[in-house]
C-alpha cells in the first residue's frame, strides 16, 4: 500500500460505456496534485461497507498505514486509471471503468449503484510499464477487465512511437462489448461467446501474424490465459523476457 494516505473523492457522474462496463467519474478537493498521468496507472480503491457513508481510510505514518480505531475496514480492490484530467471542473476529474456481470464483487456492485456525491477512497497510482524505444513492433493483449489499461497503453504508443506498428488482440463477451480505442493500432476483437474465459484469446494470439524484428508485448486479463500467452511469446515467438509485461487481473472460477 502507498505510504501516502488515500484521497477521499466523490462521484461526479456515471456512464454506461457498454452493457457490461460502467465509467465512474470522480472529483473532489483531494484530487489536487494527483499524479495520474501515464500508461497503466493502477490504484487501490477503498469502498464503503454497510453502514458507512464514506469508507474508512488509513493515515500514513513512518511505521506504515494506521487505520482509524473502531471503524470497519473498507472493501479494497485494484483498478486502472482510465482518464485523469486536472484541468476540467473545479478540482479535476478521474475516470475509472468497472466491468459488471452476474455474481460481481463489492466494487462493481458499488459502481452500479453509485450516485453523484457518493464517497470512495483512492490511493496514489503505481505502474512501471513504459514503451521500449528500440521496439520495432508492439503487441497489446487483454480482455474486458484490461480495456481501461489497454486504452492508456495505446494512447502512449501513439504519442511516443507513432511510426511503429501496434497490434491489439482483445477478448470480450460479444460485439456489444467492443469499444472505440485511441491510437492507430490494428485491433482484432475476439468474441468469447460460451467459451471459457481466455480460450479464444489464446487461440487468436497463436494464429496472429506478427512482424519480424524486436517486439514488445503488454498483456493482462484472466490469469491462466496470461500465463499461457506469456510462455507462448517467450518460447515460440522469440520475445525477449524483458520485453513482455504480463499481469493476471483475475481468475476464472
């Protein structure tokens, strides 16, 4: 957890991006100075539990976070900053996208019912992915849980390396979950349908024709699929281990 105390923010508005994705826009005085720029910036979010209007958040100390005595701990989940703009509204705005589906957890349940003014805690962002200036092509792989991060990666690649080819292979439930994405990437949408999560994504990546030369890959999504794809890129595609950034976001049951 960050050594800086989480910021308490409030919902400005929500938007249904696709049938299964909700975008929550946050703002508030404590958003001032938020270091939210950059690709794949991950935050911890602190959601109020039953009986709380705002979540309990720890204060920072030299010995680590100190939680308020006598208050229930919040539900804490990791999400990716989809957009941060310090120059809009009075205090700036922070967008976070939530995938919602049957049996979803406390974060998605909060997003579905969040109304303007609702409180949530947000940590300082982390993230260490940067584009490789020596890469001759880029490969971006993910499922719907990774789409907010994918968008920021594609934005960064379009700005930093506009002449370098970028291919994105992305798995979603169906055509209704496809989104407009920034940048100049060649995007292949893979529809999961009734197949297990990640199965068709793995098949599509294995079948993809990639350019010759040094490649850099960013991939996130269902953990088992990410592990299989990382192994494929290293052992069968010849990617350098340092050029493959892979993160499992969730596990299929």
